[in-house]
């Protein structure tokens, strides 16, 4: 089995895919490599746990001349990596608005997984 066969699928929750596509070119491209690492079961180089949103949530950090960007994911489930929220940070702390979006999408993933079992 090759490493590619072991990668988890990326599942985009809500508008997260469109939000990532709205990033400037360089940060958008820079988001791809850490997402690939997460799919392969590895830790990205610049990340932190973000359990405020929900247990197992990880925040991938991307810094660029055009700003600071974040991609919030849940990778703890066997079937997929869920991309909850992609956004540009405007302040040092993550805004309540961005936390609320990610938390609502986290709850939606948990509900959908329960309903599917």
C-alpha cells in the first residue's frame, strides 16, 4: 500500500473551500502542503491545537506578506479530515466570529457522523 492510499479524504464543511480559494495566491498555495501532511497523518510544521472550537480541532497557521491566515481542521476521525473554516486573521486573537463559525461547523460534523451511524 502506498502512502497515497493511506491518505484521508479532505471534506470541506460549509463555505471553507470557497473561503480558501479567496485567499491570495501564495497563502492559498501554502495551505496545500500542511493539508496534505494532515491527510497523511502527520503534523503540519506550523499549527496548534484549538480545542475552544471542539476537541481535536487543529489550527494550521500561514504567514505571508499579505497577512496571517488560518485553516481549522479536525483530523481525529478515521474516515476523513474535515476542513471547518479558512479565514484571514485581522487581530492577534482569533475573533469570536471565526470561533463561532468553526464551532458551529464542528457541531454539524459531529451531528452528521452520529446520524450516519
